[in-house]
C-alpha cells in the first residue's frame, strides 16, 4: 500500500512551470441521471480536461498529445460535504492568470454536465506553503489511494 509520505514525495517531483490551484465543485444530482458517482465525476473531469486542452493546444493536443500537467484529487460526498476536486493545473506561459481562470470556469460550467459554478482559484504563495503545501493539503484524506484520480492526472 502506498504511504502518504511516498505519494507526497512523488507528486512534489512533478514539474509545473506555473501551477494554478483549482478546486472544482460538482452538482450532486441531476434529474435525468440521479446522484453523482465516482465514475461520473471522473468522466466529467476527463471531458473538461479534453475540452480545455483542445482550446489551448488545438490540433497539437489530438495529433501530438500536447496537454497540461495536472494532479486531480477527489473529496466529499460524505458528512454533508459537497463532492469536489482539488487540482494543480499547469498554466501555459502564453496565457495570463485572469484569462486562464476564465477559460477554466467557462469550460467547467458551460461544457460539462456535472460542473457547478462554485470554483476556487489560487496561486502558490507563502500562506498555502507553495506547491508543496497545496499537495500536502489535497492529500490529507485517510483513504488517499481511493481519492487520487490517476486516470485524469497527467505528468510529462
């Protein structure tokens, strides 16, 4: 079984040029689909990631596999806590932070089925402890191995 310290050490070795910390919330239930499940949450994020990468990289995304580095961790669904996903997403150098946030928000809310309008953005800072502090925060769950969305994580 993967130890929390080993996982944190591994994730801290992922290279991010300009990381953005994003917490996405999800709709908890849809009339025609019922409650949100882990599979639906992961499928929704995969669709979001595909749309965002296509917007940013165009044909290079499909033809050459060019895509954003991402770490995706799932939380919530119990004790009345809304399902949400904590992420680290590498912002391309040619995009400014406000534009990137707007692109993420529009994609999440308007192009995904389960995307909820409540999104929180942050940048590495001393209050959060930088990237290492954010990774420590998002890997706090006691059942950690079940909460990393490895299918949607990407490291180049």
